[in-house]
């Protein structure tokens, strides 16, 4: 029987004043009964609009129907037929702008909680199902993948299933890309990422760490080594800065560096062990995207007493997911909206304060958002020990600088054919943030799937 409740089954969570002092996962997940109750809200539309919003084409009504019936393993098999990383996507995808954003239940109430159901199904499978032997007929054709983030690991898995010998080259010592170094433990546990990547290596994919493409070896050298096609999914790891006085002071981080230090140096074990990342008592995070929320909430958990989000636009222009903003406010993060930093002041080489000018919104810019305009004479200072800059990232220039014939945008993104993800260089494909700039995990995965299909067609000629 359909559940016609206008609201989602609530997700159990840690209390805000408890979770802001630990790195345990904030959302605790549905029980079996909660999952079946929420799944019963799905109307099983004949023309499921939700699927139009999914970049990896998960058969959403099909898996939800199985959840409602209590056949959770069948639901997992349906999801995993299209999505290689369901436990991750269930946690970090912006469902409100994608599948759930198109759900018809959202017209007069809340949409079906597709993301929470996907998470439940993936977690149930991991906890209850034994691994099965995988037998794949090999083609004897080598394909290289650059980067083990969402786009790279998805492309690798898709190609491995088709019988290719896939080698993934990862710049860092740990696989996963942004999943491992960029997203905090309280949103995406590292052991879960490791399990999802293991599912891909079980297909025969080899991951080679500590290889920087463009330094250790070039794209052309990979081709000389016998790789018949190459997928570049190297992400966007080059941080942008404000270009204001004081950015070189000690205590100023890019968000990329800050989160990478915490994740790869295991700062998330704090307070059980001393934190290897210094934050001080007062922290200012500049920016208001998802990365900024991650950095601010991480700083709070590392012991900061006051954490500010400093953003030059207003509440309606905040680009972060509504859920992340809600969680940040619950955890005591202080929002200084319509405020823009103009200088960082120091003492003995360390950050001491941030100078800010208040803003008002003027006419819309090229993106459609109203441009902030400084209010003359409104400058003031706040005392801070640490500043984290979270205003965006660009692709690392190494690959484009060392790959003749590879066309790129002025800002560094690799130019591809949108239907095939093929670059201007024969046999080379690209996808994810290295093409689009910093975007979402699921969009990067969609690019990886699309590229794998095109690579298979290219190598099958």
C-alpha cells in the first residue's frame, strides 16, 4: 500500500552538540522498517522523471520497488548495474538538484528520499552479502586511467567489466581522489571508500600510486608503453586564492590543503589522538560552497571555538547544498554573509586578524547571481588564528603542459566532445573536474561511464 505522507521518513542523526566534537558520521542511516516505509512513498511512475535527473541512469523506480518489498539485495543488484559507487553516491550526491529534484512527489510535498534509500541498500549489501567470484573474459588490450577519483574509478570499472586490462595511475599514496582526501570522515567514512574501491580492483583493475602524470611519466610515454587508450580523470586540485595582502602568512590554508592534511594525516582521529593540523581557537573560512562547509565543520571538530563562514553574497546565493548549510548552522558555525575579505593581518609571521568590508547586492552577473558591491567605509576586523580559502579549484597544469596536441580551455580545462568525452588527441579521453572544473561526484562518474563506452567502441573497430 502506498505511503502518501507528504514528508520523508526522517534520517536519524547525531545531536549537533555531540557530533561537532567528533568525526563519526553525522547521518546514522535508515533501519529496514524506515527504508520500506520511505520506499512505499514512491508512486512507481510510468514515466519516471527521477531517472532523467540521474547522470549514471540508475533504474530508480525498480530498486525502490524492491526495497518496499524487503528484497534489499535485489535492489542492490539493480543499482549496481549502473552505479559502481552506490554507498558513496547515497551520501554525497546533490539529489535535491538531480533525481529528487524531478520526483513528482516533490510537487506538493517532499520528494521520495532516493539518496537515503540508495545509501541504505548499499550499506545493507556490504554488511550482509559475501563476495562472489568474478569471471571476466579478457581482451588482452591495455587501457590507462589517470586519477583514481570518481570519474577515473568509474571508467576503470566499466572497462574492466568489458575485459580490458586497466591500470589506474594515482598521484597520491592513497586511491580515491577527492573521495579520500577531500570529503571529511563525518560525511564519507574512509573505510567505506576503501570498500567501494576494492569492488573495482576485484574486477582486475590495478591501481599504481605515487605516479604524477606529466612528471613521473607523460601521456605520450604511456602510449609508447602499449596502452591503446587513455582516460584522464585527474580532477581539479589547483586551488584559487583571493590575491589579497597577507595570504602568505602562516595559518592560511587553501581548503584543498586543509582537508587533505586532515584526511591523509588522519586528523579525523582527533580527539582520541593529537591532531596533526593546527587550527587555533578562531577560524575564518572564505567561501560558501560544499567545500567551505566541509572545512568549517572540520575546523570545529578539531577544537576551534569559533568558526566563521565569510561570504560576499547573501543567503539566497549560497552555493552549498541546503543540507550542508543546515548541518553547519546546527553545529554552531557562524555565517558572515555579504562580507568580503580585503586583507589578512599578521604578527610574527602568523595570522592575527582578517579585515572585511561589508557588501550589498547589485545587478546580476554573467551567472545570473546578483553581484556584490562593497559598502564604502564599512571595513572592520575580526580576530582569527587560521584562515581557509575555499573559493574554487582548477585543473593541475602538468598534463596540458606535457601533452602536445591536447586542446584546453583558457582556464585549464581539457576540451572534449560531450557525447564521447574524446579529446583532440587520438586515443585520449577525459572527464570529471579536469574537464568541467570543480563539480559533483555523480557528474564525474557519469563522464567516466560515457568515456568507457566510447573507448570500448574505439578499441573494437
